[in-house]
C-alpha cells in the first residue's frame, strides 16, 4: 500500500503508467479469485485503494492546470 505523499512527487505521466499497472494487477487478482485460487482479500482492497489514490492525484493535477 502506498500513501498520497508518495504520489505527490510524481508527474501525471508516471501516475498514468502506474494506474495502468495497478489495473492489470487488479484484473489478475479478479481472475485468480474467479478461478478458485486463493487470493488475499487485503491485497484486492489495497490495490483498489491505490487506484483510487492515483485517480484522485490525477484529478488534483488536472484541476491545478485548469486554474
């Protein structure tokens, strides 16, 4: 799990790349869960929250540019 402080130092391009990476990870975890393989629920939750943090940072950066 990462924190917002770690995301503040990154550019929008780096955040977008990390967002894609986390979405791939989330997809893989969902496929593992669907096929009956054991998956830690905390890993799914932390991945989902990291995605939300990155999207929040991207929206904050976008609003700063427009203002």
